[in-house]
């Protein structure tokens, strides 16, 4: 549709999907009619290097919408660098479960981005999760007694994207970095990269969208890409 001239802001919502995917080719599981599965076309002209941090801006829009749906439990909804939204347990323990994922893809011509496709999956009504996902995934319905309305969550996310994504694409994350820091799931946690090259304590996200990790020697490493996992203490 983007190649055929669909307009900026066009949205496609699916009740089910057969080839849902996330970063690094991971699959996204969703029973029919329970969750939010949608893509947004954004015709934002910006430099290609501006694109990767936009996943964090999308994450904030999703976080805010999920937090609104959860009401009194809003403080438990966090952004996990680089592109997930997670919910911390009520006890405030070290583990958290994924409630949403974001994938931002771009079409580039020369040195300019022609358009972005923002794909978002949010677990809304799912209560039964496949074996193996119980410990790492959740849904809004599993975390609150308030039955969420999928349409309201969708509208809240789209409003957030409309309000904040284009300014961030043109001017960077300066306007949202403070909010990212306050909702940073990895802040203060012991982290390790998948390849073991970076270990330390999460200490924030900078204006370029890089994860800051303080090593045991006090040096702060700026991680621009890859996967970081929370280390068992």
C-alpha cells in the first residue's frame, strides 16, 4: 500500500495474523479477536540515522496507552529498550513480562527516508498464554480488573504517535528523553549483551536512543543496537 501511494497516517488493523514477526525474525503469537495487531504508514522525510531511536518514541506512545487502560497500575508499565513495552509485577520484583512489541521499518531513497511502517502488537484481552510464555508475557486483561476496550487503546496509541513521532524524527529524542528515563525498564538492573561483550548496570537512555550501561570499572558504554538481557543476580 505504501508503494501504491497510500496516505500518511493510514492504519491497517488485523483480527488475526499468520506471519506476525518482530525483531530478528521472532514470531508474535495472538489468538483471533483478542488483541491489537496493526501497522501505521508514516510519510516522514528524515535522515536514515533518525529511524532506529523512533522505536522508543513508539514505545512511549504504547506505554502511555497501556498505562491509561490499567488505571491505578499505570506505574508498572515500562519501556524496555529498544522496542518492547513490559509490565513489572505488583510486588516490584526484578522480573517483568512483555505486553507489547514494536517494529519500525523504513523505505530509503538516497539519503532520505521516504516512509516508515510502524508495526505494533499489544496483548489486550488474552488470558491464556501458550506454554513457555507464561513467565515472559502478559496482557492488559491479566494485569487489571478493568476490562480494556481495544478501540480506546488503539486511538490512544495513534494520538501519541501523531503527537510525538514526527518531531522526534526531525529533532531527535530531546523532548521525550526525560519520560524515557522515568519509564526505563532496564534502569538500575544488571545487564548483559547476548554476545557477552557488554555487562554492567543500566543507567539510562541518551538523546540518540542509545542504552547507557555502567561497567564495573565505572565506564559508561553506549549501546546503539543488539539485544540486552537482565542478568540473574
